[in-house]
């Protein structure tokens, strides 16, 4: 099967017609109201933009895959799924930041070298346990 024109595609508005095509290749198709002779409408322009947006959004997905399976879940997800995924990303980012801070607080300073010369940089052992509790909270 022949490959389609590579993305990105674009719309060129030539006033009396719209050209849809690849940036490097040229026209793939033209939209013109030859039968009715009416000028292009805003709906015609919106349809052309949508065609181009869909082709560009599906870059890297084979036509055969799209025909057989439809859009991948990440492209067809509803807004609630996207909100849930973003909330999970935010939660994990916050957890990562807390863990990095706690690990930074628990860093060790070494004096001279040799076994037993490294000491926690936190002021007291109670501080050390507080930092470890923060790490445990971050992991759970």
C-alpha cells in the first residue's frame, strides 16, 4: 500500500478555494464549490482546518492501525479521563519533589576520609528521624 503525504499538513486559503497539503510536497486536495458556485463558507474553512488537525494529530500512526483499531486511548480520551490523568501526574510530581527535598535534607558530609568519618548533615538524630518520616510519607 502506498504511503500518504507526510505530516505536517497545512491549509492554504486562496479565497476562491482551499488547498490542503504537505508543507514540503504541495497540494493533496482542493476544496471549491464548483457545483453550486457559491463562495466558500466559514464551515468549509473549519472543515479544512479539522482535516489538517486530524492528520497532524495522527502523525506516526499507520493508516492500517487507524482503520483497524481507531484512535489510541490517549487521543480519544474524554475530558474526565484527561483530568484524572493530570491529577495523577500532579500527585506524582508533588511526591517526587517531597522525596527529593527529604533526601537533600538527609545528605551526608564526609570529613577527611576513612570509615566512620561521614556524619548526617541534619542537626540531631531526631531531625534524621523526621526526615525519614517525610520520606516514608512520600513513598506511601
